[in-house]
C-alpha cells in the first residue's frame, strides 16, 4: 500500500463502503427468500468487499486487525475469486441470451475492481493458513451449489458457474502453496545460507 497516499486510500475506503452497501441491496430479493442463517453464504461479493473495507480501515487507523494473516488471506482470496468469477459469469450470461445492460456492465466493472484490490492486497498477504483459507472457500462452494445459496442466474449457467468456482478455489490453493514454499525458502533456507557465509 506504500505507493498510495492516505487521502487516496480513505477515498477508496469511502467508495468501498458505498459499493458494499449497494451489493447487499442488489441481493435484497434473494435474501428475502433465503433463511437468515444462510445469508453469510449468499452475499459473496459484498461480503468480501466489506472485509476489504474493514481491512483498509484497520490499515489506515493502524489497528491490529490488518496484521492478521488469516483475515488478510481470506479477504484476498475472496476478492480475487469472486472478482474473476462474476466477470466470467456475466459474460457467459450474454452467450445464453441475456442483454447487455448498464447493470451488467456495472457488475463487470465493479467486480474487476474487486480483483484489482486483491492484487493490491497481495503484497500484504502472508500465506500461513492456506489449509483454513482453502477449506473456507470449499465450504462456500458446497453451500452455493449443494445447498443452493449461489446468486440467481440463468439455469443454463449453474453448471459452468459451479465448476468455475471450484476451479478458482483449487487454483488459488495452488498459488498460495507456491507463495508459502517460496516464502519458506526465502526466509529460512536462503537466510541461513547468508548467515553461515
């Protein structure tokens, strides 16, 4: 986050909060027909936007939460996964005959921004909890496509949406595992070599 001024980051925080609120509003019809105890698994994108808002506020106020490896990793994973997932699923809806609208274009732009925020957050992630993070994402996939909390979409899209979500979870696990291995080598193997010289 170092290249960005604090005033710019506060502006990002402000728009992130507004975007999160609109995201929950976007789900209002689905939430009205979903039991409240399943809401956590229903509003995927605004939930991770909210986590990023909380993380960013903690960073700007220099509180402890943004230093939590687990919280940061879950936030990063959700931003990247659901940013990519939404853009692809909206594009797929065009294939099945959905019209290109202001709402659909807005969804793609806002979720591309989620992905970009995930890239920005990457420099702050320490992948020490990849088992917990990946398990959480798999639970989300199970709830979405077995229990049925996935966002409303065309019936023809459900299968590709499911496999895309699972694929992104697996790819992110692989990436986190690689980051963890490289971090271990950099912090333990190479450091010990330089110490012994």
